[in-house]
C-alpha cells in the first residue's frame, strides 16, 4: 500500500505546531498502525530528519499508552486501541490525518505525545481503598454479589487511554472518572471511602480543567473497552448522595 500521511509536528509544548505531509510505500495490510509509523520513522532517520514522536508501550491494547486521533476519530475507524488498529482498515492511496489528543487538560509534549498526568492526579485523589496490613485475607471472606462483581469488572476494564476526552466535544473526562469511581464504590472493599472518593475525584477532575459533560455519548462510542455511558449517570447519583450528606448541595 502507498499512503499519504499528514502528521501533526510540534517541537515542544511552547512551539507552534503544523501538519507535515509524508509519503510511505510498501505498507502491508497486516501491519499495525504503529508499525506503519515505525516504518515512516525509519525512513526519516535514514534521511537525517527528526522522527515523529508518539506514545506506545505494550502494543497489545492493554496499557492505554497509544493515543492518536486518526482522520478525526480517537484511535481511528475501528473500536479498538491504536496499537490494535491494522492497515487493512485503510485502502491503497488513502490520505491519513494523524493528530494528538485535543484537550486543554492534555497539553502537547512533542508531536503526537500529550501529557496525561491529569488522569494520574484524579486517581491519586481517591482511586484507592483502605487495606489493613498483614497477610492477604481469605478469598471468600468478603462475599460480593454477582451483579456487583460484574459491574465492577466492567468498569475496571478502563485502561486510561483518554480516548473519551479526545472524542468529547467538550473535552470532558467524566467517563474515565466514573469508571474509576464505580469499579471501587460498588465493592465492599471500597465502601469506607465511597463518599469521599467520588467527591475528591470529581473535584480533582474539575480542577484539572476538563470540560463539562453534556452526555453527548461520543466518549462511550470511542472507548476501546466499551465503558457504557450509564457509568456517568451512576457516578452522578453517587456524587449527589455524597454531596447531600456532606452538606455541599
């Protein structure tokens, strides 16, 4: 396959960025999208040019490091992570626009790399449980209803990639935050911090400068792990309950 790539290039956070055009040839349909970018970078290095910086790690759809907007879609045309997107999703002769996540809370570091440490700070605000020190408890010491376990597992699938923020027209992080809140709040192990967790994590999310949620649903559509939109409404109920109890509303 021969492709035309229009890639966002930006030297650093302070510099102005612009789209640069490159031609790549001999791309196999069985290559992943990141392998195609590897091919481009090999050619740029041989020419003595600066390779395109982009985030990646496991390349197995697990870590959430890869983060590209491809032809206007977070992670591209398939509902998967960028590393699991293959070039068979494109056609010979296609022009592909490649950009970083676009959100004020995700400033560009270089080229296609953005700073997602805002997510880390949201997790630090409440994404933990109180656990006594000592040996691990017996596995069946704390019964968990099947429906609650399924709900927790569904939300624990979030890999923190940020596609929800990139897809949202408001740049909101409600789907990410709700996934992290819900998967702990529904379990008995998360009960001691249930109220403070939702208040603190939502408060930190707002402090990071993410946009407001208007439930357009773009976040759930883009999520490669299928976190449902109802996750947000579940968290909203948790927040209202906690806020009333704390006298904040």
